[in-house]
């Protein structure tokens, strides 16, 4: 892997980690109990572990009616492309939504400083090569002020 790709990957991870911390803090300030799904692993042999991908990043719980499941994503541009959707996460989030829950992605559009909610069914509606613009989701706020109440109206 080239040095440029490694640096880009580290930068993206740093942006993602920072955004997750912002979302977790905003949820707590908004009165939610915020559960961060830990990365998992399984034993595949003596002294060998394999990473197990989590189905999503967070569970937010305030009450029975104010609970939602979310993964967080960041994007540099003005749109969120289909290629940024993680299939195994979307599958799990869709199962939750199909059973009456609220589930989807919280996306930070860095260029416009908008934080937007896309339900799993909205994410599932776009095809390869397509993308979503912020106005196609539910605006939750900006980097400095996130309010999750818009998900429950």
C-alpha cells in the first residue's frame, strides 16, 4: 500500500473517531443513554484472533419510543455515495427498521458542516453509482449542535 493511501486512511480514521466522540457527547447532552458497540473478535486458532465487524456503531436509548440504532459516517464532499454504505451494516439496520425500530446512518458532511440522518430504507433505495445529498435526509444540526429529536416527529 502506498504511503499516500496509508496517510489518507489514517486521516479518515481520525475524522471518523472524532465524529463518533461528537455524536456520543451530543446524545448524552440530549438525554440519551448512549451505548457504543465494541469491536469484537473470535478465536480462530491457538494465539490467533480474527476481528468481527460490528453491525453498527451506536444504540441511543431515552425511552421505549425514543430509541434508535445508528452507524456514523463522514464525507468530504457535498453528497454521500453508495460506495460508502457498508453492506453488512445496512442489512442489520434494515432488519431493525423492518421490525418497527429507527435505524440508519448519521452522516457528517464536512464541507457544508451539516449532520444528516438517513434511514436504512433511504440508504437501501440508492443504487451503485448514486449518492444522497443532505437535503434528502433529516437535518440533525451541525458539528457544534446536534439534536436527535427530529427523528421522533
